[in-house]
C-alpha cells in the first residue's frame, strides 16, 4: 500500500477517533450543563426570602417558589404581572424609583409592603442589582420578610418609652450610658446628685465623675454587664469636688447590636 493510501486510511481512522472525542465532549458538556442548571435551581430555591429576575420592561424572567407562595399566585399569572402590581400608594412609588435606580446606577435597596393576591400586606426589605444576561441588562432581586424585625422594633420602642417615663419620674438618680460610658440620658435626680444640669451631663463620660476606677477598669466593667444585671459600689465626684459613696444597680441590654447600660 502506497504512502498516500496509508495516509488516507490513517486520516480516516484519526477522523473517526476525533469525531468520537467530539461526541464524548458534547455529551460531557450536556451533562455538565444539566448539572450546573440543577445546581443553579437548587441554589435559587435555597435562598432566604423571595428571589426574582426582571428585565427593564418589568417582565419576570426567573423566580423561586417562595415568590409564588408568598404572593399566592401561579406561574402563568406571575408571567403576566408587573412588579408594581404588588404595591400600593407610596410603596409603589418607592419600588418604581428603586427599580429605575438599579438599572441606572447598578444597585438599590428599599423597604415596602408587599401586597399578596388575597389583599394582605407584608413588610419586606428588597435589594436589587443590575447584571447582564444574554446581552441584556436585567435586575436580580432578593426580598426578606421583616415582619418580626418590625415587631421587635415596636416592642423595643415601647419599652424604651416606658423606661424613660419611669426614669424621669423616679426619685433615684438614674442615667443611661453606652458601652463606652458616654452619657445618653439622665433624670433630674441624678443631675441634682452630682450638681450638674442635664445639658452638661449629656456631654460627659462616666470617667468624668467616677473617682474609684480607672478608665480601662470602667470600660471592662461596663462591657461585662451587657446582657446581665448587677450591683457594685463606687465613689462619685460631684461638680464641686466633693466625693460621695454610691451603690450602683446596673442592667445592661443590647438593642440592634448596640450595648446600653441603665444605672
């Protein structure tokens, strides 16, 4: 067999092998694509809250089951809906502005009440980001139910109001500090005890009148009381320089990640 014929057979054989390789690669690519698609769907469904992708016309392109569950809608209805359909009044305007901001500036976040199919409203925190998909800019969004957060805030504000009312009507000297010892509030009895007026005390730190502990000792003591209550004795220095022995009853609380001390 001459060289040219052998070459043709060799090329044909190589062509078959390469063709088989390409077929295997194509099958592998399809399998990888399927696995990636499954992973992406599982990732979307695992996200907290509601997830959605919309285009600049407001059409829903992708969503998780949570969105359908919360809105009480089926897929066919959602596909025909616009995001603004689920908001009313000032919330509708806020959402419209936030969507425009995402497509213009790249990202935005907003709080608004989401209206479900049965007319109920649920407070949500929405965040969105602009990305490019198949040559088109789309908005990827996530919404988190903040009902519990709102309720906790309402309860906290109520407690603070009650405590402030009790504090300012108490005959005992009471002051509120942050974890660094800065004065946040005082009542008249505490002002009278130290000889300062309220405006003067608001600008002070506990180290300005405590005459027993160093600044580092006071900071460590205050930090240690967050989340608990206790009693300790110390010495206060009045504005006129006189010293008085006092017993401090302190309660430390953490609100929204910030420590406060009621003494």
